[in-house]
C-alpha cells in the first residue's frame, strides 16, 4: 500500500509582493484572520465566528476575512450580525487567481474549525503563502499541521480553545512570523512536481513486478 498526498501547485500559491504592501492595498490596519473555502454546514464556520466574537468582546481589535461561497453564506452573514461583529467581518465571496492569493497572503494567520478534512487543501494553500494555521484535532489535519511549529491544533468544537489560539497569534507577531516560515517550508513536500514523481515511482514498481 502506498499513501500519496494530493498535490499543491506551489508556483500558483506564491506571490512577489510583501505583506506590508498587500495590507496597505486592502487597508488592513489590525491583526487579520483568514478563513477560506466552501461555506457549507459541515465546515463549522459558525464556530470560527463565535470564537472571533469572543476575541472582540475581550477588547482585542482584529478583523476576520471569510473568502468563498456556499449554501451557508447567508446564514453566516446573519449570524455575524446576531453576534454584533459584522463591522469586523468581511465576506468576499468567491475569489480566484491573484485576487485569491493576495487576499490570503495579506492576512496574519488562517483558521478553520472543520472536522471533516481528509486532506484540507485550504490549509496547505494558506501555509504555502506563509500563514501559520489553526485547526482542530480531527481528520487529516494533524498530519500536516505540526502543533507548536507551523500551527496550532485544538479540540474539535471547542470555541474557547479556538479563541485562545487566535489570541496567541494576535498577541505574538514574532511567533506568527516564525510559524509562518515553518509553514511555508513544511508544505514544500506536497509540491506537484514531487507528488508526480512519487506516483511515477509507484507505477514503475508495479510494472517491474508485473514483468517479473
């Protein structure tokens, strides 16, 4: 049995602009949290909103950018108003190409509360752009998020733990930078060229076995 990761095109998820220039472009003056992907029930984006509300209610000034679309978008926008955090939350809708990569790279870290990820490419894409990540201890997330090195892993469904992880990154710019560098380095093994070579090796091995 051979376990081979899905690939990520690191050439696509790379930019030549600095974070400072991107933050200026998007007028980001406060710590900025990124969440992106399909907005559907199973992704638990409502827990991210709840955790973010705790951050704001504790007196921390921050911004949450939610990139993507899906059947839950309307409910999530309504929920952000119910939590009274809508002024600090931006729903961008679907973004592609440079619009997507620049928006992600402008943020300070990525967070997801999803428990259904087998291999969450959104994590790898955020890491490829130098963002440390926050995820939950479920599915395949612990396989690519090295807790305490390139990101933080918390208990599934634990809003308080997600909020505490957010606060840790917000309060420690140097920690964010360190984790971000390690995230960018650790994702290199998932590059498409490397994954294709691994697949080719498996096929060659099978052909050799067949011929023998």
